[in-house]
C-alpha cells in the first residue's frame, strides 16, 4: 500500500515536472524556481516525514503495541502542539531572512534572477510549514498501518501546481508564471494536510490535555534531535550542491533538479515504501533481547531482498537507457534532445550509488526501531563531508583540467553524492551486524539480479538500434517494456521468489 500511494504520487510528480519542463525548459526562471523551492524545503525536511518517522513512530507504535492507548493519544497531541509552535516561528524567521538566505545558497544569481528567487522563497515558506504538519499526520496513519492515504496525499499537491501552471501558462511566461506555480504549491500543501486530517483525528480519538513534556514526549525529543541534526547536515549538503551548480552555466540547477526527480523515484517507490512499512513492525517487536534481534534480522533480510529486486534494474536503466527515460518524460516544448542527454549524464552519476543508498534507508530504519538515532547521525555527517569534498573536486576542479565544458560538472556533483552514499551504507551495515547479527543480501542473489538486468539492457539496446520511432514516449514504451519483460523472465527462470511474486500479482491484476 505504501508503494501504491507513492507510485500515484510520483506519477503525478513526473507529470508536474513534464508540464514544468514544457513551459520553462532550462531557463533562468526554471533555475530561480528550483533554487527557491530548495530553500524553504529545508523546513519540511528538517521537521517533516523522515525525522518524525524516525523519532515519533517508534514511541507511538510501541505504546499502541503495549496497549497504552490513552498515553499514545496524549503523546501525539503534545507532539503536534510542539511541532506547530516550532514551525510557525521558523516560517516567520525564514520569510524575513530570505535575502540573506539567497546570498548563502545561490551567490551566482544576480539582477532579476536574484529578485525573482527572493519573491519565490517568500511564497514557498508557508506551504513548507503546512507540509510539516502533514508529516505529523503521516506518523499517526503509519503507526495505525494506514499507509495508502498518507503516501497518496501528495497527489493533490502536484495537481494544484499542474493546474496553476496550465491554467495561467497561456497568460504569463518566465518569472510571473513561476510565481503562479509557487502559489499553486502553497494551495496544494494546505489540501495535502486537510485530506489526511479527518482520518487522523478519528484514529487518534479524543484525549484529555496532558503535559507537553511527559516521559514519552521526552523520548520522542531525545530521538528527534540526532535525526534533526543529521537531516540538517544533509540539507547543508544539498544546498552546497545547489551553490556549486549555480556557479556552473545556466541550466545546471534546473538539470540537476530534473535528474533528482528521476533518481529519487526508485528510492521512494521501493526503498522508502519498504522502510516505511517495516518501521512500525520493527518498533512493535516484543520479547527478550535475542528474540527481538532475531525478528529484526528476519524482517531486515526480507526487506533488503524486496528493495534490491526493484532497485538493481532501476540503476541499470539509468546508466544504460537514461536518455530514453529522460526524453519520454521531459522532451517537449522548450526541453530539447540535447537537454535530455545532459540530464542523462547527471542521472548516470546518481545511478552509481543508487542500490547501496536505497538499501541504507532500511538499515537506518532498523536503528530507529532500536531507538538509536545517534549512529545514523554519525555516518550521515561523514557521508556529507565526503560528498562535499568530492563534489567540489569533481564538479568544479576536475572538468576544466580534463578539457570538458563546465556544464558537465553537474554530473560530478551527483557522482560524488553516490560515492558518499555507498560509504554510508557500508558503515551502517557493518555496525548493525555487531548489534543484531548478520542480516545481509546473499552474494548469489545479488549476482542473479545484476546478471538479469545486464541481459535486459542488452536486449533493450538491440531493439533500440532496430526501432525507427520518432516520438520519445512511444520509443520508451517499447524499449523499457522489453527491458522489464526480459528482466522479469530471467529472474523467474532463475527461481527468484520476488520475481514469481511480482508476476503473480501482475496476473491477478
């Protein structure tokens, strides 16, 4: 159900980006919009879904599992009150401090581009605050195993932006249209919160007022701060990436954003879905230390297999057929074939670390279920530090010395992040083994998946050479459809249980 909700949401997200690409391409207005959206987005990421899931769900789900329903309700209410207060203050500060934030984040912007970015940031900030409250709803819904609504809710946010751009795209262009899209984002944020609220209130039930700092709330806060700091470090990394991209030629910021939408699709659809579904289950495990460790190992192994089955072919597609995917989704209007190739190069850099980075999400969720948020924090800080150093080297220093045009430094940014994410995954895996015992993917299983994906890519390339289709969407249907069919057929023949299960579900549909 998590995957179904995320899939619908991401499909609308891709439609939103296709509409955006049609009207903006890689223009100055596109750079301003994408840079502006990143700045208030830190508020959502610092206080939002990932942080609340890691800190709130283990405590709330644990209280529910032990039958302490009243205390669970009171804890949820106290967390909502503290969250609303903190977000309101930060939104106000963010709106007032926007000019200084622009100077820190996008120093390469000047003139009309800088002024437009300032206006856009101030529009975005209130919407980001509403999305944080929406993340509190997600925590309640997931703890009660109501996964679909919380992850399909962003559909209305995407629809609001799409409606704003298409509704006013014939009347405005450039920066004015970007402001219209930003107001559509704010309206969508409010709708995303409101569609979840009635179910959340019904599940939580009525509760009497309680102390804001009761013992369970203090545990939530104790879990919260390490994850909050870790997210803050990651946000600093993302902003430094934006800073470095803003120093590259026009279009680099927008192109990196287009590639990230594609890269995060399998991460969210498969990594996040499995991790989100497993976190409340892992947090509800009871028994002595050994029994709980055994339960965690079993759930971790199963989750890793499910993630790898889908993410390995995703990485191969991005590496071998990234231009096919990019063209099918974005190549229209102002978005040309050369832009598709440019985004493919950036996407290929991300694909290098796609599998370990996605698996790392499940390892981190296992730590959160153990109420250990400090270990993932340490490794996140190391990952970001390594990523920043490598990013500067590969994006700014290396391309001119290799005789490459400066725009290709954007691919160095994503490659650096991929390598740093791989390092984080290896550290999480090694340390968790000491806590609960070995629970990793079998090498033979991984070899089968990579081999099947390589054969599928070869078949897709053969078809691509023989196919004379002009429209990128039609070509992608045949090429990517062949890839998927060959991959599924080879893994079924190899006896991969996940492949047989996927085929059975498709046949039932």
